């Protein structure tokens, strides 16, 4: 459940009146998600024919100063034909508004559903959409450092503490102690860079059959290694929810889809095993922190850090070195 803040009908109606979208008809809280509160908004529409939007209130792990980057990026990508929702600007042209001490934005609603068991055809389409995003963002004029890079993994591991990680699983603490210094020391700097989504999990992709109808939740987007985004997406899509079962057909389809639009350089391909270990570490660390710091009675479901510890082990196993070797 992720509606952290209650908004009364009057507050919602006067907020929606700040946009040229017609009058508010209904607002329903959306249960999915972790970081933000989201409402499905129906209005009468500008022309009276009805219109649908997503209202997002930014709650967690998002800095106000980053909102112009995220929200302008949506407009830039949508204008280039990527399946991302446009930001609805308010009557004075602002990308977001303040409501009390929180920021809110109105976003275009996109159709589609998030798949939980992707087919190779869907994985191929996601790979293509990711590469299309990378190309379309090449001339986006803004930049944002990755706040969830190796330095943050170190900080989170330190904040969790060895005992904290061991309280989740003894082997997990040992794995992090061994892997993390290596990843930080070996992390590449000289691969192609650009704007990346950085969190393209199945729940952040909307699909209609084999077509990607929406890429959403750009709130970790940043300027970083393009191949790292491929690695994050690979880690998120190619395993079952527990991280135990790897699906080689999904992996091949995802990589082939990506390379049908933007071929990887030889250096990017060679770096993928390392980048994938980093991707697994990133989500293992944020999940471990959340696991230890989310109260048992919180509205939001904690996600299992060990599902990413297992991916980390998979990507580090020499027996799996061939996963990224296709061409
Ligand atoms: N533009 C959109 N069009 C349709 N549904 C959306 C859109 N944006 C968000 N949603 C819905 O809201 C849910 C949560 O949004 P998301 O941005 O992923 O929140 P969080 O950052 O909290 O994970 C999504 O899983 C999806 O169901
Ligand atoms: N995808 C991350 C969590 C980030 O949450 P999101 O709902 O904002 O995508 C994970 O699974 O750990």
C-alpha cells in the first residue's frame, strides 16, 4: 500500500482546479508503489469528454530540487516518441505544486498492466524501449548525479552494520563484506554515459500484450553508465521473484531487443557481469536498509533483500559467465 497522505475532497478539487484539465470527478488511491503516494484522477477534461491522470505526492527518497530534472525528462522523452507520461503543467506553467510541505505533480495516465511473468517477446520489447530511451535522452540538456551509486551502497552497508545484515542472514553479511570493496574498487568510469532510468523493474513498465505502453517511475533517473541501466533491467527481469531461478530465454530476448536499437560497445559488453553485480548490490542494500528500518505495522510491504543477494551470487559465479556473451 502506498498512499501515505490523506487528501480531502475539497483539497483535491482545489488542487485540480490549478490545472487546465476540467473539474475533478473522482480520485482513488493507488495501492502499488513504495516511494510516493499516487491517486488515479478522473476529471471532466478540457473538452468535457473526460480525462484521466495520475496525481503523485513525493514522499520518500526524492529531493525537491530534483523534480525539474525528472518531470522535464518525461516531457523530453514523450516529445521524442518514447512511451512515457507527459507532465501536466499547471495554469502558470509550473511542473509541480506545493501542498503544505509536500510537492505534487499531475502526470498523464497511460494504459497497460505490469507483467509478473514476462514472455521473451515482452522482454525483447522492454530491451528495445530502454535503448530507445537512452538514444532519445542523448540531447536532454539537464544532468543529475546518481545518488544510488557505489558510494551510497557503502554508506547503506555501513548504516545497516555487519550485525544488522547478519540479522537478515549470516551469509548475506559475509557476502556484502567480500563483494562490496571489490565492486567499489573495480567500478568502471569510462563507458558511454547518458540519462538512465535506473529502476526499470517490471512494476515500472506498462504493457499491452507485447507492446510497451508506458515506462513510469523515473524518480531514480540520473546521468550514469548506459550499460548499468541494461544491467539493472537484466537483474530485475531475468529472475523469478525470489532470485533463485534465472530465465535464459528472457535474458537473451532482453539483450537482443536492446541491441536491435543500440548495440553495446565491446567494452560495455565486457563490463556487464561487473555492472550486474553492482545492480544486484544496489537493490540488496536499499532493500536491506528498508528491511531494518520499516516498522512492522507500516503501510508498505518490505521487499526481500536476499532476492538480490541471490542475483549477486549468480552474477559472480564463473559458471554463469556466458550469460552476457551473446552477440
Ligand atoms: N503514468 C501512469 N499511468 C498509469 N498508471 C500509473 C502511472 N504512474 C503510476 N501509475 C500507477 O501507480 C503505481 C505506482 O506508481 P510509481 O510511480 O511506480 O510509484 P512508486 O514510485 O511509489 O513506486 C504504478 O504501479 C501504476 O499502477
Ligand atoms: N524497484 C526497487 C524499489 C523501488 O521502488 P519503486 O516502487 O519506486 O520502483 C526494488 O524492487 O527494490
